[in-house]
């Protein structure tokens, strides 16, 4: 599981549960810098969420429970930090992209 971002396409009624479970895991782990949950869009029938590689590693139960699949990092332009340290977008997304 290490090193992969995980994308979840969840139902809108699952969103609050995922955020609550993620926050519990985040706090239990001491709020590590690399552990983050992002949202890239809310639609009528689905919500696109991403677990950072460290989040997937530290909370593997979320990967299985929410049917997460390995994927590329979320698109920077759409990524909204749902839970994680405040500068997670800059640290986890901007620094790893070739902007040229």
C-alpha cells in the first residue's frame, strides 16, 4: 500500500462517516504531516475523495471499507483538504509536480 494515493468514489451519505473515521485515525496517529484526506468534487451520486500514501498506510481499514483504488495524486486545481495539516496541499501536491 505504501507510496500510492488512493481514490474513493463514495456515495454522498458515506461522506460524513469517512471524514469522522479519518479524523479518528489522524488524531490516534498524532496528526502526522503526510496523512491527509482530500476531496476533488461533490456530484449528485458520488463524492471523489483521496487518501494520501501515508493515510492509506496508517488507516488501511478506510481503503477497504470505502473501496479505495490506487491512483495518481488528486488534481491540484480541484483538491480541497478535508483533514490533515493546514499546509498539506503545498507539501503533498505542489512539491511533487513538474510545473513546466
